[in-house]
């Protein structure tokens, strides 16, 4: 009978596989037909190799959009180049060149835009200085464009005269949408210029995600060990007002004789063409006059991004000085925020907005005495600097370039005529943070941002999940060296098994079991251990790169545990165990193991029969965590036993779960702050408290159901679920951190939990691996 069942299953699987292949070929053909005429978005701005803040901004924006999305739109660049500019655009990124001073150039480019049938939107990066020599011609250029225009104001000036007010209103009248970088800029447009607030979108200046490094090691690298470091950076010019900090240094040195002030950056290219290094010479003369040679260091160059981020991370304080109270935003300021560098700043609108509520310190324009007081107070207070660091990191996380790209893509989608389906681009697999979190013992439980917290110790749970991720990585690479991770996690799990055949979960940094093992029900952790061991035994063939002794130890551990499974009642423990034993028995082909799977599955069926009714197809009177593993386990039980009851209940309950967590075009897993209670669904649904692990388990279950029911749209839901990690969530913020390879610990109501612990990182990797052999 079992032979006939296996034969029928193989035939069914072959038929379903052919249907999947046909469906995939149809989708691939459809994508290919549409890839050549994606909607074009034209960014009109300065662009590298020109050295200016807007050029860097535009480059970062385009890069972020291309990294974050695929097969959604085609970003094009129209680079500004006036007659006096000496740089040449030889970059392949450049599609058009516009001379804003030439009326003929403006007319020519407008015509090219209008005649391009695939051009759907033109986004202008606007700064008054870029167009001041031909304002009328620029306005006529905007009026001549027949495509939707997005106007991005980098500066909004307060107290405008009548001419300026009219100019801004005329510019805005040509645009379908206006973007600004701060709320204060939006308020100015609304209250001072009378712009319709429905026309305005706020998209903060992008910041770079940073892999945080040890400050002392960075100071050693740049030869400033044992120094307190304050810094500033950017293109130099009188508007930077750096002399304010130089004048403050004598008072700072009195309290901190070890201080050094790093001035990172060279003279602004436009200013250099007009005046040479006059401002730099002025600053150096002031250093001599104030006898500050031992306390000031000039880094006179255009600093590459990686080096710049290191300078900011080694700084104990970043000082932003400006003599322009109307400066709306500063890119340099945003870089410092992203590095978690405590900031002391003049009160430009951007600073007042970002540094409120204790996020930083302000001082009056040109007031060196006040600056010295603020810097000394900050350097004297380690706790305050740490507080500001964490506040800054949380603030900058929301404004990362990845998140800025998401908000810009939504603007495109909302305001162009051709429908855009935003397709999030999957990052390349990166296990660096997994490796970073793993010691000779196993994988550490928690991290502070991306730094492993060894004090948190280890858990069986995390090492079991890590073992599955390591197996998936080995399955892809087939690299013998990748079995070292597998071996490490297997050994951890085996050492957690006690003489009573069960596993303990909590291990401290000194490899000792903790008292938590006596205080917490460990059934679920035991189930996860069997899932990991069973899958490993199935995947790692005898004669593979995993030694046979370890495989025999896995086999012994599972067989010993099977003596206890009959006493388990936790539905998730039963579910994880079913998954592990299913894989284990693919190799063992043992009727006794099939009977154990059948018995465990029947317990889930009993729970289902007791709690389900017409409107509630579930195993419990609530939906909590790891929900998807329950129907997934019954699907495995059907595959193991052939009992159709398991298949039908699995399908009904999984579809019920999907109806609760997929909302429109995104997933919203059950909040750990308030479970979804039967009969009280509307009252218990809560935003926030979404965990990466629940998204990952859902993706794994979707993949399994897709193999059995390939025409049920489960594969598309896999894509939707995975896009949660990439920003398709209620905050529109990325959860995965491409800089480290880690994953943030959760999506809360108003922010992302920035720590990148092992559970969240492994969850992301399990979800990402699921697409590799789809």
C-alpha cells in the first residue's frame, strides 16, 4: 500500500512540477516583453564627477533606487553643466546634458523629454544657485515639459520678497508634486508661499547605513589615539564659518588638553575657481594666531565615503557651524547623524528638527563661547554622548537611502500615468553577520546594534535555526569549509541534550546552563532542535563533508528524543518535531517514526476539532507566534502518512491564517504586543510588534504549500512576504541591513528595533534561502 502511495505521489508531483514550469515560463515571457519599455524617470540635477552636495545626493538616490527595486522603472540622468563648468560628463550614467544658462539647451532638452514615449516623470533637484543666471528660461523649460514634474526643493527661504515669492509659486505651479526634506520647509511653503499642502511630500535627506566599528581601533588607525576628537567636514568656504570652532578651541583645551579638531574636506570647487584656497589660508592663519597647531588637523581632500564614515565614527563630537540661518538642510549633517556621532550645531532648520528632544545640542550663530560650553559639557558626560548616539542612530535609520528610495518610488507610483508595480530587489546572500555572531561555542543570542553581546549567552533555539541556515548555505555552495558552521551548531545542540533525552535551552557566556531552564517550558525549543537535527541528517549524506560520527550522534539524539515526544502537548513543539522527523525518515524509512509523526499530527487535529468553527479555522482560540508552522507540519504529516485529513486541514487552516495576515499588497504578521483573539479580532489587531521570525516561518510554509498547490498564488505571496524585510511594511522602512548582512530585531509601531540579534538575522537568511531553489 505504501509503495502505491509513493508511486502516486511521484506521479502527482511530476504533474504539478510541469504545471509550475509552464507558469514560470509564462511569467518570464511576460517580464521579458515588458522589461524594454519600463517607465522612465528622469532626474535633472548636477551629477558626479562634479563635486557638489546635490551631485552626491543625486548619485546616492539613483544608486538606492536601482539597488532597492527591479523591473519597476528606469532611472535616467539629465546632468547640469553650465558654460563655466570645467568637469566633463563621460559617465555611462548620463543620458542628457542640460546647460541651465542656455535657452537653446533648455528648449532642446524639453523637446527630447516630450518626444520620449516611455518618459513618465521628470524630477528636478532644485537649488536656487543652479538656475539663478536664467530663471525665466528655467521656468519656461518647466512649462514646456508635457510630462509630470516632481520638484525637489533643497532650500526653501523664509521672508521672501515679492519677486522670490512669485518665482517659487510659478515653479510650483508647473509641478505635480513638490518634495522637501524637512517639516519646517513644508511649513514654509504652506504658510509663507501659500502652497497647497496636498501637493507636498516630505522625504528626508538620505543617510548611509553604517557597519559600526570600534572607536578606539579607528582612532588608532588614524593616529589620534588617546585624543578626544571633534570634527567637521564638507567643502570649505566662508559659509561654513569654521573660524567659530577655532575661536572656541582655547576654552575647550582648558578642560580637555587632549582635544584635536579634524577639518575634513577641501575648498569648494566653484569657490576655488574664483578665489583659490583663500579661505583655507585664512583658517590656517587663525590656527597659527591662536597657537592651535597641536590641536587642529586639516584633511585637505575630497574624502571617499568609506573613509568619511570612519572619521565620523571615531569622532567624539561633530560640530556643524553655518552663518546662514536660512540653510534648510545639510547633507554633511545627515552623514554625522547616520554614524551616531553626537552633534553640536548652529540652529539651522534641519538641526532644530533633528536635534530636538535631547538628540543634540544647539548654539547661536557665531557664538564661540557658547559653542565651547556646549562641547565641554558634552565631552564631560559619557552617558549623554551615548544617549545622543542611540537617538541619532534611531533617527537616521528611518532616513536611510534605502528608505528614501522607497518613498521616492511611492511618489513615482502615485503621480505618473503608467501603472507601476514596485518589485523589491532581493539582495545577494550575505552571511557575514551570522559569522560575526558565531563563536567557537555557537551563535550568540543578542547584539547591540551590530556588535555581538556575549553577555546575553547562547540558546538552543538560535543554534537550531542557525544550523538550518548553515545547511542551506552549504547546499548552495557545496564548499567543504562551509560544513564548519554546520558542525559547530550541531555540537552545540547535542551538548544541550541531557540524560533524560530532552534538551536544555539557555547557556551563559561561560558555557553553563542557566536557571532559566528551570523556569520556562522548553517543549518548543526541543521541537526546534529535532527540526534542525532531522533536516541536517537528511541533507548531509554519509560520505559528505560532515563526518560520519557526527551523523551517527545526530541519529542517536533523535531516536532518544522519540521516547519522550508522546508526552508533548505544545502545538508548536509537535509541529517542529513533525518537520524534523519527516526529513529524518526520508533517510531512515522507519515505520515507527511514521507512527510517531501520525500520533503528533493527530494531536494537532484534535486541537483543531476542539477550537475551530465556521469563522475560526484554527488550532487555538488565538493566533500568536510561529503560526504558519502548524498547518505546514500537517502538510508534512500528510506527505509522511498519506492521511488526507492532514492535507485538507492544513490547507484550510493555512488559508485562514493568510486571510488574517495579508492585507492588500503586504504582509502584517500577528503582533507580539497583542495576539489575535478569537471573537475579538477587531479589538486585538495592533500595529507594531512584528517579528522577522514570523515572516520567515510564513515564507517557509508558503514555499511548502506552493509545491503541493502551485496554482494557488502562494509563490506571489512569498514575494510579498519577503518584501516586508525590504520596506514593504507599515513604516515603509527596510528591516534587513545590507551594510552588515544582519536583520533588525523587529518592526514597532513608530520605529525599527535597530539591534541585529541572531534570531532576526537567521530568520532573514532562512527567508532569503527559500528563493534559491524555488
